[in-house]
C-alpha cells in the first residue's frame, strides 16, 4: 500500500495541462503515493449543478491531501445559463468549489510564497523573497451575502446603525450586502502561523496588511491580535501597513519585505501583486492548509483559450508540488524539486512563451524531472 493517498483534481481548462506536467515530475521523483481522481469543476456544475460534488467531499475525507489544477468561475447569471436545460430555473446558485473546500475542511491558512529565482527574465528585481499568509475562511469570502436584502436584516441595520440613514430611501430590492466577518481566533491563528514561519525560516519582520484607519472594526481586530502575537516573538519586528500603501511600497521597495500576513480579500489581492513581482501567476504556488488536511494549487485560473495547448507555464504547479512535499515531510524531495526548478530557470534554455521561449508545459516538466533526478 502506498505511503500517501493524494486526491488528483485537475479541474478545468489548463488545470489539466499543468497537472499532466506535474505527473511527469512526481513520477520521476518516485514519490510513494496513490493518486485518486476526484471530480471537481465547471463540467460538474453544468451537468449536476454541483462544481464540488458530495462524492468528492466524501473522498477527500479518506486521503492525506489533494493536488488541484485550476477552476473556471462565472457570475451568477452566466452560471445559471450554462446549466443543462433540466437544471435551469431550479434555484441553483454557483459557488466556487475551492472556497467551498476551504470552508468545509477548515483550511484556515493560505500560504503563498513568491520567490524571484535568478535568471528569470520576468523578475521585477533580483532577490525578491516574499511569503504571504492569508486567512482563508472568513471575511468577504465567507459568503454571508444578501440580494435583495431580507426585511429582517434591513430592520436590524436600520435600527442599530446610524449610518444606515444614508440608505433610507433605497428599496431593499435595489440593495446588496456582503458581510466582512472576522473572528478573534482566526485573526490570532493566521498571525501566529506567519510569525512561526518567519522564526523557522529566518525572516526578520512580519508585515500585517490591513486598513484599520477606515475599516475600523474588522481590520482593527486583525491588527490588535497581530500585535499580541508579535509580543511572543521578540526577535521579529511587526510592521503595520494599509493595503493601498502596501501595494505602492511593494512596487517601490520589494526587497524590504519578507513575510506578509492579511485577511482573506486583502491577502488575495496582495499575493497576486507579489506574484507579478517574480514573474506572474505562472510562478505562483499556494497551499490551503488546515490542522490535518491540505489542498495545494497554483493560483492561476483555468485560461480556457489555452486549454489543451500545453502552452502555459507549469512552474506554478511544480512549485505547488514542492509545497505539498514540505507539508508531507518529504523534505529531500522538496529540495530536489526546488533546486531543479531553479536550475532550469537559471539555465534559460527551456522556457514557455511567457518567458520568451517556445517550449511546451510538458517539455519544461521533462527538463525539471531530468535535473531533479540527475
């Protein structure tokens, strides 16, 4: 019996391409794992009105972790129109399966390293080494939303919040509300994970990225809890920055920063900026990590126009495999893989189109596999 059971979830579009590339490297490294196919994605939404079928949720309860490719998501009305005819008009509402996975399995920590490997022509500056910790289950992505706004919700807000006077003349059918709910335990948890990582890997600072001067209650809670956690790590400085200023400072002085920590939406935004500094989403890996289970995915989308062309850069997927190895405790394999990725980038002979080359996703993976096993 294999040492690990890993759910295999290519998803949509180029998710299939990059997962095929990943399999080349995984097979070369001879990881003792059984890869179990799991249904997820747009095709299952169209035919079952469930992009994350119940059978997949049950399967994930039996494996060690999951490797995930990419997902297609569309707005509410477009999603409804793509259902098969017999499912339309039944009240089905599309929701992101990856967000669903994060919540169903309490994958509270989203880890997104953004490292500029030497020789990458897309690096903004040499030496960038950023790691974003994003709270993964709360905030605006928790899905507590209303449209139209129910009378009971409207009445509570009208009675209890003076700033609702501005909206007194707006009909509830012309109003939409998305809540931004933070909890103290989640804020403390993500801050602690960021500081633990900084201590383990030798970073000198952790920067909390929020907007407490305007979003006083939620961002304020996050900043206050980060300060408490920081007091337990006397050798690591806590820096506090507003999300808008952080975007400016990362472009201006990216080498000044190391570990960043934020809540769900701001963490999502700032991690994409960090990814662009080191070459774009073709180099952006991530792990959705809980206490006993994790789902690993590149952060790029499904790019339907490139599906099946093996054109997209697989490095994000391969770096995602490296994160999975780290989490599984396969440290030697993680190092071999990262060293091979770095060597291919530095050598510059095998590159996908985004790096100025003409090689396929699979050719890049084959070269990484050769270097990882030589």
